[in-house]
């Protein structure tokens, strides 16, 4: 876990998954989102999660989760229970990048580069 010593806040990975769902399917989808969040929340490294719906366009939904690091999130997705309870729903997310590093003043940002396996 990375901690910002100036504020004591936990840094890590923020995952934002957005969905477009017909308004008349909203209540059923809300239940499915909660089941997916519950499955993810049981995994090691999960820090927090939130379900939201867009104020202006009620067919847009969002599931946000916070993780200690990207490895915890990726391992969570490979867990059997998550594959059953969350991955089918997550596969319906809008096709866009979803994992973000948390950025605060003074933090070192990730760089896009080839990594050595040695």
C-alpha cells in the first residue's frame, strides 16, 4: 500500500467502469451492480467501491472501485467468485480504459514503457 505521508491518505488504483443501460432496466441493473461490487469487495486489496447513476442521463451508470495497487485489482478479476458474480457484468461496460493511478501533488507517475522480466 502506498501512503501519502503528508496527508496520510492511501494512494493506489481507481477503476471506473461506465455502463449505458435502458432506463426501464435500471432497477435490475442496480441489483446486478451491487452483486458485482460485493464480489469485488471481498477480494484482498479492495479499499472502497461506489455505484452511481448520471444525474442528467439516467441511462448512464458507473461502478468505481479503489485498490491498493493494480496487481490487487487484476488478481481480483481472476478470482473464481468474481468471474461468476462480476465479470459478466463488467464485460458490458463501455469500451474505454478503466484503471487509473491516483494522482496527488508530489507523486511519481507511472510511465508507459517496456518492463524487464529479469
